[in-house]
C-alpha cells in the first residue's frame, strides 16, 4: 500500500532568499542603466502671458481756432481765422476776415487727417465761394484755397496755425481816469519760450519781456509810454480754457497800482 507524501513547505529562510532574488530580477527590468534609459519628455512650455494692447494714438481732430495771413487780390493784407468744432465726423465752425465778419462754414467733410469746407460771402452784390482743403500736421494745416473772389477761380497755398493753450490774441479792459480802455496782447509759444507783443492805439507794438508759461501760469512785463512818462506793467495770471484771470501791477510815477486782469481769447 502506497503512502502519499505532502510536499515539504519552504522554510522561512528560503522564502526570504526567494523574495530577494525576485526583487533583484524586477529591479534589473525596471531600473535600466542611465545610458539605456529613454529620455524624459521635455516639459511643455508655460503659456505666454497675453501681450498688453498697444496704446492707440488719438484720432486727428480739427477743433480749435486757426489763423493765417493772406494777401487779397487787391493787395490788401488780412489775417483770417476759422473756429472749428469737430464731433466724430461732423465739423462745424465760423470764418472771419476781421472783427464782425463771421460766417458759418458749409459743405464740411473730415476724413482722417484731411479736411475740406466752403465759405460763402457777399462781395459787391456777388456771391463769392472760397473752398478750403488741407491736411493736418500737428499745429498746422497745409493745403490750398480756391476762390472766385476776383471773378475767375484762383488757387493759393494755405498754411493755417492752430492757437493752442496760451497762444493767441487776448483782450481785456482796464479802468483809468474814470474811463475804460481795451488792451490786447498777442502771445506765441515755441517749446518753453513765450513771446508776444501788445498793439498800441498809435499803430506801434510793444514787445513783452520776462515772459514765462508753466503749469497754466503766465507772467510777463510790458513797458509803455513816451519820454519821461513811462510805465511798467507786470502781468500774472492763470489760464483756464479761453480765459486768463489774474492781476496787473503797474508802476506809475506816484507809485504802484494793482488791477484785476480778466482776459478772454479774442482770436
């Protein structure tokens, strides 16, 4: 009679050795030498931050008061001005050759930095149409003027300058001896340099001195008079749109006098 024998169980020490061999085999498969190990995939680059939108330049705008000098066909020299107001593509304004001759512009068209419009006037019973067209260039408009002022249409160069800030003609009234006198000053700003002149009633002009303009504060001196009667006036004021408000201190023979200075833009 055959007796079956159960397989002998491995001893604990044999199991430990077997587990160690298994770990070695697995290690040889999982841990390849560095020379044989496939390269790790490169990390994906971080998404770039969105670029800040570029600041857009302000669109051209013709709003302002524009001046230029012009010699009429009859030889008369005039200094016309045009006051323009632009809202979007709509342009309105008035034109004047001298004080009291304002007329509205017509047929105004704005396209980017280009402008055109007409000015219609009555001249010796006839209708005179002047057509302006030009291109904006900083404080200037360069273009042409076409007019039938002398009958047949003629074309002339046109260069108008915009009065900006303190620039332009300013007028105010000054009380003296129980009366009121109107005074004017014409100011021009080139960079940081302020210059100007004060027209006199006798046709002569007085150049201003020591003129400054900074942070909307304007100062200048003007010395006027003849012979022994001369007076020095010191002007100090603050620009606020089309107004200057400040004081005038004038040195007379009997001492200084101070008056309010309330000037408004005339041109």
